[in-house]
C-alpha cells in the first residue's frame, strides 16, 4: 500500500465515531502479542495541558540520553507527529508497514459483532505500542485521548500517572460536573503506581485522591507537595520561575512557552520526571532541568509566528483553555490592542468561549468558519450577533488593515482551525 492509501484507510475509521471502551483495543493488542506490556510508560491525562506537559517531560528525559516515544493528539503540523521518537514523527514507510500489519486483524474483527467497527484512535494506539516495542525506545509518554477510564490508551500499567487539569469538556461523554469528569480522568490511576496531579480544584482533587487511596497509589498535588513561584516573562517569549519539592529546589528556571499555565505544566512535568528518575536511577543534576526545559516547544500554544505584524496562535479549544488564555491576555498583553480571529467546533460551548473573549477590555473579535466537518458556520455565528466570515483569510485581511503599531493579532479556537491557519501562514 502507498502512504496516501493507508492514511485514507485510517481516516475512514472515523465514520464509527467516538466509542469509549476497552474490548476492541484489548483484542487488537492481544493479536499483536500485547506490546504495551513490554514498555516503560508514563500515562498523561487531563482536560488541558497534556501536550505541553508531555513535551516538557520528553525534553527532560532526552536530556538524560533516553530515547523517548510520544503518542499525542490531535496533530498540528503533520499526521505522523502523533507517533514520534525524540520529537521526530514516524517515517511514512514505517507507518505503512504498521498499517499493513494491523489491517488484516481489523478486517477480521469487523466480522465479529462485538469486535466490529474499531475506530481510528484504537488503530493508532495499537500501532503506536507495536512501533515503540520494535524501535526499542527507553520510555513512552502516552497522552489520553478522551477521559481516561474507558479511553483505549488505558490498557497498561504505567510507571507514573499524570493528571494535568480538570475542566468541563466532552460533557456528553464524561459528565457535566467537575466531579464526574474527575472520576473519568482518575481512571488511569493504577494499583500502587504514583500519580502526579496538576492545578485542579479541591472538588476534582477529592475525587482523584479517593481513587488513588483505594488503589494504594502515592499521590502528589501541585501547590501542596511540589510548587512553583512565577517570576516574570523572559525577554524572548517565555517565562521564568522557581520550583521546589521534597527532592529539589530549583531557582530561575526558564521556558520558551508563554503563559503562567505553562509554568504549571512545566512544574507537573518536573515532578513526574523526578518520579521516573528515581525509578530508573537516572543521575540528574540541577543543570539538566534547565537544559531540558529550554528545549521544549509545542506548536499552536501561544505560538508567536510573526513579529511584524505581531501574530500569535493559540489552540484555546474549550472553556477551560479559554479561561487560561483570557488570564494570559490580561496578565501579559494588557497594554496592547488585541485583534482576535476565532473559529470553533459546534461540539464546544461557543457562546461561553466568546463571552470570555469579550470580557477582555482591549479586544475586538471576528469569528470565522473553516474547513472541518463540525466547524461552526457563518450563519450560526451571525445568529449570535457576531461579525462572521466564510474564510479566515478574509478575516485576517480585514484585520491587517486595522492594525497599527504593536497591536496583537490573536488567532484562536479549535486546534483543527489553528493547524490549518498555521500550515498556510508558515507555508508548511
């Protein structure tokens, strides 16, 4: 098969929708000789912050000379980046070989009613585990796809489980209260394995800690067992902070991602790294933390893609992420006029996200549809009384006519939207 053919086959599985449950993935992995049981894994869940936390942790581990596999979603630059080793996406030929191995198994499964209709994410999860065993990576960082308890990545016993944040998202599947969502996220905690918890509310932590205690899993909470002190932005698009835990006291750390929430993500990654380092007996020096963190970059998250004009992309794709974005705008860009172009999926609380954006005093807003099946349409936006566009390029063209001085152009919303904008603006 050719690369284009296997991508089409994988995407064809999306017609079966989102189907939480572990029956199909467990069968598929059994046919591949359970590769997930042959790997050292860190399992990373949470509503937001998974990608950045994974990137910080990957870079810290790479600084120790480890070969690190990562499984992330959705993709921003290329489909292959979802399965990567040391930040390098899986080569086309390797993806083709994996797919040719899995297709006959999936075809047979489709003949059995209780195993039929394996979805895209299950196929990718199985291929990912098999690939990393074949490549003999030292450790794998696996992002949860949706929720946790019934997510198809929840089929292994990790070294460490990480829960970054808890917010309302996918409420039709995970529940419409923080406690219900937290219960789903806490499903990745395993018997006796440590869990690192990020910046979550007391209501969420109570649910998570109850699950951890029932499984005798040691639990560490950000702001209690480890903490950071935010200092200030760097001179070159980043943040500085101190970090302290019972193991290390690190001063003047800097990262090349913008926003206090990225300090939170980096802190969670450091604590997870400390747990893994102890388990693997890694000889870590204080300098290693700074070297590793400074290598971390995650596209589409407060990413400055142009200085003149000043354009930033941020995938604030749900209410929780939008709250973080609005906080960053008030904290770091209160002195600028902010011209915002927003595109989102109809599955999200669009009115709630727009209300948050409109709460920023120095911000004007344009909304747009984009090329994606669930993208909010111009007509739906106009029903909300908003200035709407059929094409984001038109919105950007009008915005560029309005910009003066060092105004900020912010393009935000769905990660699928950000990916499309990024590819065109950067010529990728």
